[in-house]
């Protein structure tokens, strides 16, 4: 009550300089702890009303600044901090996913490498088996061809021998027949007939 | 008259023509005379053909057709015929014909049976065994 009354008095003194000394004097002349404090500040050069006004102005300014500058700035900072934290979290998540993807990629690469090695080994084994089979088949075919050729040669040889033998036999018989036909006389043939009759009778 | 009945009739006429298991010329004459009297001439042709074939076949069955190289005595021919008469159980008479291509020995045919004791057959057998 006294503080505000003193403040009002100080304002009134600014408005009416002539009346102020009297009022200030009246107020200065008043007693109490407030007056003592004011006197003490006054002795240090502190003008209490002016200080109060400045405090009010400062408070208003501070309020305005806080309301329209600091608070939005703080909000923006908080939003930015949140975005930064989110970005960091996202970056960490991305790093983690990247690491996981890298691990998965490495695993797939290793698996693919193993699979490729396995396929290559199987292909080599298959090629080797195919080559071996082809060799065996060629060997068998060669053996078969040789056997057939030998058989054909043997058959030709046997056939030729048979033909030669038959031809020789035919020539021998033909020659013998001619010789017999030329050299057998009736007496000899008659004896042959008698011998045949005896053979028939047996 | 069907072919089967003609064959049966010819067979019956052949049976009438046999005397002692051999074809008799007298009986054949009698059969032909009877046929000429009993049937028209234009119906006898197939029957007479079948009868002729039967008679020929029967005569062939009763002959020993001997092909021989060189001389063959009558005694030897008779001996050959006697052999086949005994073997076949019917009279067989010899019919000899010289064939020097046989070289030596003889070949006998009685009906469908052939007995070859010729040198040419032996040479042919030898040639076959050598080839």
C-alpha cells in the first residue's frame, strides 16, 4: 500500500513539479521501514520510482520478448532439437539398417559365392563325367567297330575259303568225271555194274 | 460229272484193270470196250484222261527203270527187278536204258522211289563233302 502510494506520488510529482516537493516532502517526512529503505536507496543514488518504472517497463519488455520472441524461438529450437534428434535417430536407424543391409548383403554375397563355387564344382564334375562317358562310349564304339571289322574279315575269309574249296572240289570232280568218262571201257563199267548189283543185293 | 466223281470212277476202272496186282492189257481192253458201249463218246473224255493217268502211274509202279553206264546183262537187270519185287511186295519188271553220264553203276527208279548206285552220284557226294 505504501509502495504503490509512493509510486503514485512519484508519478504525480513528475506531472506537477511544483506540487511535488511539497508532497515529496510530506512523504519524506513520513516515517516507517519503507521510508527508510527508500532513503537508503536514495542515499546510493537509486531513484526508486524511476527504478520501479524501469522494472515495469523491463517486465513488459521481458514479457513481450518472452511471449513473441523467446517463446517462439524456444519452440523453434525445441522443434529443431526434436528434428535434429529425430534426424540423428533416423541416421542411427539408417546406419543400423545400412549395417544390417550390409550384413545381409555380405551374407547373400557369401551364400552366392558358395553357391557359385558349388555350381562350378558340380559343373566341373559333370564335365569330367561327360568327358569320361564320351571316352568310354568312344572306346566302346571303337571296340565294336574293330570287332565288327574282325568278324567281317573272318566271315569273308571263311566265305572265300569255302568258295575256293568248293571250286577246287568242283574242278577235281569235274576232272575226275572227264578222266573216268574217257578212260572207263565197257568191260570196266560192266564190272562196276556187277559190283553195284551185288551191293544192292546185300 | 464232277472232278471228284471222275477221279473215283477212274480209280474203280483201274482196279478192274489189274490182274494179279499188275495192269493187264486184256482187262484194259475190256474196260474200254465196256465204256464205249455204256456211255456216249462225248462224256468219256475226262474219265478216259483220268483212267489213262492211273494206268500210266500203275505201270510206272510196276516198272524198274534202270539207267546204267556201260553194258548191263539181262541177268543183272532181272536181279535188280527181283530185288525190288521182293522189297515192294508187288511184281516189278525191268526197263533198262543206257546212260554213260553215270560213269559206272546204275540208277533205278520204281514209282517215286529212286535208288542210285552210280559213280557220278558218288563223285557228286564227294564234291559236296569237300566243299
